[in-house]
């Protein structure tokens, strides 16, 4: 995983640094298993999103207004990865999985 300075800064300054690093390890392993390689920019955006997800999990905040139908064209593979990450973080609604899946779907497109 090649990280930009911005990505490294997000991790370093996160109030949830240990949880964020653990989640990123899970994500990295899941992506490696499937030969999905995000760009540096995609990693930075993903890291920021996961950091915010962890904050919501800890604060018991729920994201609202997510319609699963909007994600009908996201691959099963991207949804499965996102589901595993959401379950790893814990205390998040299923709607988080759909929004997170977009990052993995975009990274899947890199190889095509």
C-alpha cells in the first residue's frame, strides 16, 4: 500500500489511530486476496472515509438516507469486502457497507 503524505497525516492525527491501522490491515489483506490495487489517491480517500466510520462507530452515530437501490450496480465482490470491513469496525448500520463499497468498486475498475 503506497500512501501519500496526506494519507499518512490522516492516520497519524486520527484520535482512533490503532483502530484505523487495524482496519487498514484488514482492508489491505482483503484487497490483496482479490488482486485489487487502489491508486494512492483512492487509498487517501478510503483512509479518510474509514477514519470517519470509526469515529461514528465510537460515537454511536448512524448515517441516514442511504438507499441500497442506488448501489445496485456495485459488484458483489465490492459489497462483500465492504461488509467485512463494516463488521470488523462494528457498531455501524448496514448502510455504511453500501457507501464504503464504492471505494472498492472504483479500485476494481483500475485493473480493467
